[in-house]
C-alpha cells in the first residue's frame, strides 16, 4: 500500500477558472431525529442536499466528504432542530473557510402524525411530505418550512347542478299528487330515484411554504399542518368507520369550494400566525370532471418576499 494517495482536487488547478454558486451533493439518504414543537422527537428517513459555494476561482473543487461526515455526525449524535441546523451550516463553511463563505442544506422527509377520525375517534397514521431548507449567507440565516397537506374539495357548481336535478325529480314524482305525506317523501329521498345526482369531489393538495422566525427553537410542523386542515375543514382521513364517512360527506357538503376559495381560506389563516414571517401557497384540485387540474397560488405579499 503506498504511503500517500494522490489528491487531484488539492494538487491541481481548475482547468477553467471561475467562481461557482453551489457545489455539493444531493439525494443523500440519512436517518434523523426531528425536534418539532407540539410533538415528541421522532425518527425520519430523509433525503438531503448539501452545498457550499466556491468563491475561489482557481480552486478545482470542494471537499465533499467533509460535508457528508458533518451530516452523518448530526444523524448519529444529534437531532435536527433550529440550533443544530444553523450549526451544521456554520460547520459547512468552517470546513471550507478558505474557499467558501455560503452554505445551503435541504431535508426532504415524510412526517407522520396520529390523526383522529371525525366521529368514532379511531386513530391512524398520516404521512405529510415536509421540506426543511436552510441557507447561511453573509452572516444571515434563512430557514424555510414546506409541507403538503391533502384534503377533499367539492365543486360548488356541480353541487348546484345536482340540487337542480333533485328538485326536478321531485316535481316529476309528486307534481300530480295533491297530498304527499312526510313518510313517502322521506322514503323517496333515501332512494337512488330521489338523489338522482351528486356533486363531484376530488382529492386535493395544499402546498405551503413559510419563512421561519429566528426566535423559534423547534420546527412548527404540527402547527402548520393543523392550521391548513382547520382552514379547509375537509382533511383526508386515516382510520374510518361508517359514521366517520358519513360525517366526511356532510363536511364536504357544507364546505363547497373552488380552488380560489381554498387559497383564500389558507391565506387568511396564515396571516393570523405571526410565527411565519412570509408564506407562499398553492392549492391543487385534481379534477374528477376534467383531465386537467384547477390551481390557485397566493403569497403574503410583503416587500422582497415570496413571489408567485
């Protein structure tokens, strides 16, 4: 075995000189413990992107193994929190202090929550895709939390059209009868003949990104998910019994919404939450009527903030 091994990155100059915005790795698979507010620490399986800039135009490359080993140390010896994420970015820069002065990291993982059904109170797991992004630049830390929340949306237009067909069916059935007792009408309404049409509903997704305040110590993942589901009122369920399914149908009927309605509800809700300095949201209604999707996008609208 040779006494020393060649290090091409350190022993040769860049073939073409120039600075680079980011150099690093993506799709790193690591297990992590995540510290989130309003929840116990829990393990997640994360995919990570880790980068530093290359400010020295003559340096051939960065030391990728240093970034990986720092991330591995967090995985095995620590937990992902506001403080540890900031320290990790500082360590990235320190490990490349002669060639880098910026650092970036992104964690993608599913965050599982126990959710209770509407009536029976049965519990089940729901997985929420989460992205945590951190950037350190010129002494300033920027943190972003993003989450996808599934829900059900029922079209107000199709609900009105369905009601009209039911009214017409009622007239056709009973118009020539002078007296109709309640029991007959009750039985008819419970039949397929009575409810001749139903509104169309579709599974939908709210994608929400928020800028986090530097005062936060833990990530408000649960608070953000709860806020989205509370605003929309028809979250996708986990464990359900028949009474839960019936209540879900009632909630859909009482919360008719176009994608514009859903996005405005979310914007109003997030504007009431000062822990989020800025936000961007997109609602996607995966149409059952059309082959395309209905989409609405909104931002908080602050100066130098998110843009749609």
